[in-house]
C-alpha cells in the first residue's frame, strides 16, 4: 500500500474527514486530498504531526506496504481457557480459584477489551494460564489473577470477593484509584510501593503488565503507549527484583523480565 493509501485508511478508521485533518494540521483539505492520491507526499514536519493526529506511528504511514499482514485480537479461545483453568483448579484443589472463575466471568460480563470485541474475561484468564504455564500452581496467585480487576473496573467490593483474606489483600494492592494529570505521579508511586511490599502481588502485576504490553499496539493511543513504556521502565524492574527474591518464583521472574524488555524494545524501534 502507498503512503496516500495509508493516510486515507487511517483517517477513515478514525472517522475523520479530509477537512478535519486539514484543520488539525493547518493545511488545506486539497493538500490532504493530494497526499491521499499520492500526488504529493507530506514533508517531515507534517508527517510527524499527521501521525499524532491519526494516532499511529510515522512508519505506519510512511512505509509502502506491498502486503498487509493479518492480525489477531486474541490468540486463544477464552472459553477453552476457562475450562482449562477450572479443570486445573479442581485437580489441584485450588478452592479460591474455582470460586473466582465464575465470579470474575459474571463481574466482567458485557465488558470488552479496548478497541475490539474480545470479552474482557479473556484478560484475567490469560494471566491465570500464563501463571500455570510457568508451573505456578498456587491458589492465591491464580485467584488473584482472575479477580485483579473486578474491584477497580466492575464496582465490586473486597468484601464481596469469595476468597480468603490473603487474596483480598493482593487484589486490594492491585486496585489503583483514578488519577489526574496533576496527581498521577504521586498516586502511581504509592501504588507501586504497596505492590512491591508483597511478592505475590508483584508477580500478578508483572503478569498483568506482560499481557497488557502485548495488546497495547491496538488497544491504546500513541500517547498512552508512550506512557506505558515509561511507566514500565520506571516501576517494573523493582517488581521483578521482588519476584526474583522468592526462590519459587525465580524462573518466572526471568521469563517475565525477558518478555517485558523484549516487548519494550520492539515498540521503541517501531515508534
């Protein structure tokens, strides 16, 4: 696909007219039309600004792609994951996890992952499967993976969670209050300080971040992607250190660090 085709495609995906894009770039709509017809190419300054307006990388616009790759919003079927987690929980007598599966599914019912039609429950189930794949078969960890967003996103209270106090405490630590631009740094520092004091909460949070990094290319705006990269680099090395300090989580820490740093490096290069 040509640069002009890329511009038109991303503009139409954002439901913007040529006139709206022109106003935001301080150019005429005829200029935008000419770019889309490949009569002219935007200069460097306009290309950078255009990427910001369309909420994509400069390379997404500038690269002439001869073939478009097919992408997936989800890799696994969430119902299959639910069956796997439930079966594993039964086999290993993870009673809090068993109660948490249906509770989380009901709490997240109707919710979708950002910018797609994937049911939100796919995310906590993914965390639970990730933990199990690393041979972390602990009731508190799996239950917390499943419940980590229900208080923050579903209006549930800690008292409603059908689990032991240790799991409630992990969920409490993982629940972040809403922030504004003015108080964000203060709140986030206190939030991650609290998580760093609990190795199991740190492990679940690292699992959460790994999964969110894999979906942020289509689930977040460019501004939020930049913020996610900066936040990960600022806070997660400490959490990985906390996880690694627990002998039973040492292998998991290595894998989580590798995944996070690899994903960050890929995003930096593409952006």
